[in-house]
C-alpha cells in the first residue's frame, strides 16, 4: 500500500519500502549535476510513489522531461491518476505519451482506462471500446507481446450482444477476421490463439471449420516458425533500459547491436507477408528502438533512409524534424536533412536548414560557411555563392579553409583560374602564417604549371615562417624542385633545407637518404627495403651523434638484474617427492645431486647487487655481446619495434659450426660427478678403457666415427646384450634385460651426450 494523495491505495509498481530522506536528497543533488544518471532517477521515481499527488506530479514531470520515452514512468504516472480516479488527467497524460511510447504494457493500461470510462454507456460505450482496441492493434498488433491484447479483444467481441441473426452473423465474421489476423502474427500466445481459433470454427460450423482451418494452417505454421527466430532476438533486448546519450559502455553497445540485429531481421520479411504489413512491422520496430536509442543519430538516419528508399519522402521529413528536436545540435543530421530536401527539389526548406546552421554568422563554423557557399552555387548560381563569400570573409570564424574551398570551387567548377588566383592572393594577407594554406596555394599554382610563382610563393613563406613551422614547406619545396627543377636547383634547395632545419633537429637525414628521395617516384625506390631500414637507422643515430656508442645502446647507469640460480632445482624423479616435502626454507642434502652450484654469471638478485653494462657484456659470448652493443638506446619503457627489427635484419651474427659429438658411456656414478662438477673431464671406468675382443674393437671404432645422435637404436636382443657387455654394464646398474631394451639403451645414449 502507498499513501497517494492522502489515500491508502495499492502500489501500482509493487514498491512498498520507503526511502530515507538522505538517500533521496543525494539523488536530487546527483540529478542536478547529471540529469541522465539512471540510478538517481530510479530512486526519485521510487520515492514519488510514497508522496501525495501534489508533490509527486513535479517529480514525474521532471523525470519525463528528461526521459520522454520511458514507458515505465509514464505507466506509473498514469496508474497513480487512475488509482485516485483522476480519469480526465490520466487521459491527458495518455495523449502526451502513447504515440511516442510503443510499449504493450502502457497501451494495455490505456485500454483499461477506456473500458472503465465506457463501461456504463451501452452501445455507444462498446463502440468506443472497440475503436480503442482497433487503434491499439493498428499500432502494436505485430508486437511479439501483443498476444494478450488479441485475446482480450476477441473476448470483448464475444461478449457483445446480438439481438437478431444478422447481428450474430456480423459478430461471428468480426471474430473470425480478428482470429485469422492473430494466428498469423508471431506473438508469445500464437499457439493458444490457434487452439482457440480451431474451437471457435468448430463451434460455428463443423462443415466449414475444416476448410477454414486448413486454409490458415500453413500461415499459422509460418508465424510460429518466425516467432521462434524473433524471440531469440527479442530476448537480447533490455526493455527497461532508459534512453541516455551514448557513453560507449559495453551494455549500451550490446543493446545497440541487439536492436540492429532485430531491425535487420524484420527488414528481411522472413514470414513473406505483404509489403504493407511488413512495412508496418518495420515501422513499429524502429519506433520501439528509438524509445531506447533515443540519442543515437545513426538510428534516426537509418530510419529516415529506409522511408526514403521506400518512397515515403513526407514521412522521412517528419522523422528528420522529430530527430532534430531530440538532437538540436547535431550538424550531421542537419546536413543530411538539407540534402534530402534538396534531392527532392525543395530548395527553400533546404536553405532554411543551412541558414539555421549559419545563424547570425558570428558563431557559425568555417564548415557551415563552406557548405552554404557550395549549396548556393548548386541552387542559385555563381553570383549568389560569390556574394555570400564576400560577406563570410568578415566573420571572425572565417578561417583559411573558406578561402581554399571557394578558390577550388571557382577553379574546378566555374573554370575561372583568375578568380581562384585572386582569392588565394587575398588570403595570403591573412593566412601567411598557416603552412597548410601555403601548401594548398602551391598545389593550385602547380596545376597551372606556373613554376615561377610557385618558387616565389615558397620563398615568401620561408622568409615569414619560423623554422619549426616550415618543415612541410621545405619538404614540398624539395619535391617541387625534384619534379620541375634541374640538378643545380635541386641540390641548392636541399642544402638550404639542411641549413635551415639543422638548429631545430627536424632534419637528420643522411646524404644518401637525400639521393633516395631524389630518385624515387611514387612507390618506386632506387634501393631495397633493407637499405631503407639501414638509412632509417642512421637517421636515428644521427640525432645522438655526439654520444658514445655504448651510451647510444644502453645507458651505463642501467641495471640488469639476474635471477638467483644458486637455488634452482633440477627435475629428478628420485628426489622430486623429497624436495616437495621439505619446509620452505630447508635445503636438500648435498648428496641429492639436485642443487646446482652458483653459476659464474654476474649479479645475484637475492642480494640486490647489480653489475655494470661492460661487466655484463664481458660474460656474454662475443657474437651476442656485439649484437647487444648494436641495439638502440632505450630512454622509455617501449622501444621502436621497427628499429629493433631493422637491427635484427642488419646484424651479422656468426654461425657456430658444431662438430661431431664423441659418445662417452658413463655410469650413474659418473653422471652424478658430472652434475656436481660441470667443468670436469668425464669419468671413465676401468671397463670402459679395457680393450676386449674383435667385436668390442669394431663397436668402439664405430662409436668414434658416428655421432651419438645418429646412432640407431638396436632392436636385436643379442646385439643389445653384446653392447652392454662391451661397455661393462651389469644388471645392477641398468636393471634386468626384461625391463625393456629401449629404456636402458636410450638412457646410456642420453647420458653420454650430456657429458660430452
């Protein structure tokens, strides 16, 4: 229950808990700063339910002015009026919101009000109620949630009295027509409607029922199939979301894509219905989409474009007018609107849109001036465009872009190079300090093949602009001379550029790079990509030419930390379980063979000490040290990937020639000793140095000539035993022969390789 207007009424939205004053106050403060704050809005709407109507109305008006498409707030507002029997006020509220809020729950509330108002008016009231149902189904009849409305309407029609057989026949025909429309609409209740329709036809006439049902059975099946696809798309849509300007959040983007998928589905007309019915569904889908994507200009534009493509230009214009009320500052929509009007020959309405962009001219953007000049030239001729350009020159926001645009229009469209030249020259008095303007003027003169004036323009600009703003001018001047000049003029301009930009540090190109630039054309180069990488590397190094080579790679103060390898444990199946059971700080016994000795590598992270760059490079192999010295200096956290790749391509790292590995059979004892003493000579047992018979000598000779990796693993049991006997391997060392030849033999090979 809620106290509404001093009366205890059932809460229309299901709320029953009062909010604290501090929470409401905080929500008001938040909305004063951010009126689109959803959480604060929900709190205030909740709070309005517990207030008297005189206090609740201002809150509802405030919320609905910010969220005019929030159907749930309109419904809450109307239901409060209906609870207090303010039927006239409720009807006025419905008149403000129905057409802009195509939501079934809100419109069903409207039907309840109409039925209530016409309950005791007899035939006249029944006719008004019937019109209300038809009005709603005309707008929302194809909504997936409209099944209950169809059922209510059919139930209402069945309740109408019939005084004679003629009225009964008319009522039956009306009910049949509504049923047939309902069962071909993909709604949540389409299956229930079909069952009711079969019962209805059988109750009227069993003889005719079969033909009527069989005629609509395929249409019903199609509607049911489309409903399944439609439901999957509708389930992705959040029907309680409030319309706020785009913020780029994940939820907003997901909802936007969900709506666009749904719109694309409806445009395909999967049910293959007539174009009028299909268009009605698409319009409803767009209207519902705009309830939530109210501030998305692309949705408005898509809606207008769809109308225009279907020949409904008047409706497209109305949509644009509505869109610009929602987004009055959207220049993009205004240009699109003016384009639509111009395309259908409505020049004056289009001109009014441009004039709204211009305003008084003082605050108009340069782009607005440019587009209006182009519009006037298209629609009213050259003189109208020239006249407006003369006026626009005096506006404070008239930038060099306006001069360039008008000069290009005069040259390209009006074929008047003299006027274009005069415009560029007039602009030089105001925009000599703009490099972009100079370059546009130079391009124009190049089109005229006026190389004399091009050189004069470059010289004027370079004498005026400071060196830091003249980089692009020098670049274009050099390119111009490479195209139009002779060798002497090319070399002269390149030398002047180097001298002018040497103080700014902008020109660090090598002399050879200038040759590449001089003899290149478009994508054609006089050298390979590897050479270009090399030259790019040299340009980078030229900026740090005064630094030492070591410093250009890595500052001497750089610290390199190494991990503490003294406590690293080698995986050993015999010791793994024992090591896992030790306490955190305990050490394995020395005889476990699982602890490496401290390596000779510099620095220990555990002690916090570091080594200098020279000490570090002294430990590395020569080839790796040379590669590290060629790396560029890294002053920041992220090096230039292209430069690093360039160095990798240019570095000549000598390849290491690997010789043959002499197999040295070892026992488990020698393996342990080699682990404990990595630099020692492998241990050989007396049996290994003892020479046996002829087969032993042949085996030893074969082992000396064949790398261990290339020795094939014998599969003959006799040979395996003979080789074990030749190596002095007993069953106590390797296990019995029944343990498998592969494991014991491969273990010996791996052991000999590890000790080599």
